[in-house]
């Protein structure tokens, strides 16, 4: 593949190139320069003369299944705990078809807004679910051509023992560990070119026992996979942990060994100063979810202060019932604006926001050759056409224009592993009308049930 005469290319080191070509050989960037020749007549040549090319964006927190329960009137104005209690009664009806099509919906949206690598935090396992849940999700990723690193989530505490969900969606902790080992052995590919990696992710401190957190961390480290959970998202969570464990959530995570360079927490809104220092010292990372935090009224994460302390921060769109989109470029825009609302007009620059959504996210998910544009990097690219009315007058800084200007965040091309996943703003791997019709039908069936 040859990207010809790119108007603007955002490189891995913060520099930019203009009017250059990008040559892709197999699944990696082979050469970047002016006037590169097309080596084979059958190669794909893309005219990028009006396009900004950035590294493929990386989504570090999501719940794909929630695309089927977006925008429900009953929880449009609810805070997290009440929101969860209502939705669990719907989510407990999720079946194999719902998992497959919700995954296509979420990944399709992500790909069309520039995301090439995503995780997913699926912690809901209804007792009537008959299939291989992670296998179903990987099948959807294969269909659309997305690089995918989902987390095997878990919940073991239901209403009867102090949790929030109904009994029918939680699992025995031994069963959780056994299945976590199974998905690692079956799906995890640690290679440099990997399209599939596994993360282990108990849902939250109020969804599993401390023993389960400790056992999961031990298993993950035995097999060198990443660890993830929700943490310090709301005041309710702080109050729960103080009442039950007599400590804040992060101190509980320290006690069970769930901190370190291989750990990333979703949200991190309610960390105090000493806890930020702990995150920095232990090199624990944060998946910042600005839209969800605004939507649920949870608060504003201290991202500027995290970055100043050397804490790695990535970007997550979070679940589509609390966002309610999977708009990856839009999430970067909201991250930039939300920090400015808290800290002032220069709190987060456009280039810092792009770094959160590319290099930082790829490192958090342990894909060191993704999230950058340089020779030898994985050929994961997002290509945005700037020859549009909404970008007119904004091209003094084409990269920043992606966040400050525009009314559509859709790419012209999204390239994953050297292949087109989005071509002329349409998904390549599956018919979009089919996904839409199936998704709406399944959502309607869930609500009726």
C-alpha cells in the first residue's frame, strides 16, 4: 500500500512531515519520504493530498455490550450506582447474538473515528450464556480487521452478598480463574505483530472480593498479561470502600498487589495528592474517560497533575450506555476541553491529547510498535480528509484542527495491520446496514424482555 502525497503526517516524536508518501510493506511502515515509487502494479495507492495522517488511535476502556442500551430515558440523569442497578436487569438478558453485534457496532464506530487498537472490559457473564464469549468478540474483531486486546472481566459479588448486580450475572471465583487461564492459553499472542492480546480485569472493588483481586493479579503475572479494573470513579465507590474495608480504593489495590507498570485503572477521578504520588512511584497507568465522567456527573480526573507527575494516561470512550458513543477522536477533543475547564486554557494541548490517544494507550496495552508513525512501526493509521467545509480556515495547524474544528470525526481511511478497515468512510469488513438493522432489532428485543 502507498499513501501518496500526504498533506500532513504527524510523526512519533512530535514532528510533522508535509507532502510525503508513506509506503507500507505487509503490515509495517516501510518508508516515509517524497516521491516514493509504486513497486508493484497491484498495490493499493491512496491519494492523501488533502489528508492529515495520524497514528491509529488506541481505546483503553470500553464496554461493547452497552451499545445496545444507549440513551435509555430511565437513566439519562442517573449517577453510577443507580444507573448500574437499573441496567443490570436488562443486561442479564444478553446472549451470544447480542455480544457479537454489539461488538461489531462498537468496533465499527471506533474504526470509523480513527481507532485501530481497542480493549473491551466485559465483566457480565449471564448464567444462561452458552458460547465462548471472548471467542465471539474475537470473531467480530477478525471480521472488521481490528487489533483487539479485550479484558476477561469478572464479578463475584451479587446483591445477596453486598454487590449491585443480580445473582444471574456473577460467577464463582474459582470458575473466573479457570476461564481466565483458558482465554489466555487460547487467545493471547505476545508477539510484536499481535492482533490479539488478553487483559484480566475484575470489575471493581465493589464487584469482587479482595482475594479474587489478589488471585487474578497473580495469574496475570504468571502469564505476563496486563491487569485492569475500575477505580476511584465516584464518591459512592469511595464511601463503599471506607465502610467495608476502612480504606480508600487505591490503598485496597496496594494491599492486594494490584498496582504496577502492568496495571491500568479506568477513571481515577477521586485520587488525592498522596495517591497520585503512589501511582507515579508504582508506574500504574490511568484510562481517562472524559465523556463518561461528564455524562454521569462523576467529576473531572486530575489529568494535568497526573502527567506532570509522570503518570501514564490513556484515553477510553467507556461504555456506550454512559457516553453514549464510541467516537474516539471526539473523546480526545473532550479530554482536551475538560482539562481546560478545570485548569485553564493551556492545561492540555492538542498534541498532548493526541499522545494520550496514541503512544500512551499503545504502551498501556503493551503494543510497543503501535501508536506511532515511523519506519518499522505497525501500519495502523488514521487518515482524515481536511478538504471539507468544516475545516476551512483551520489549516494553519492541521493536526490541531482535528480537535478544535470539524463537525464529523470520521476518517476517510483507517488502516490496521497494513489493510484497509475503513475505505472512503465505510467499513470494509461488514455491511453497515446489516449491523444497524441487527443492532436495533436486538436492542428492541432486550428492552421488551
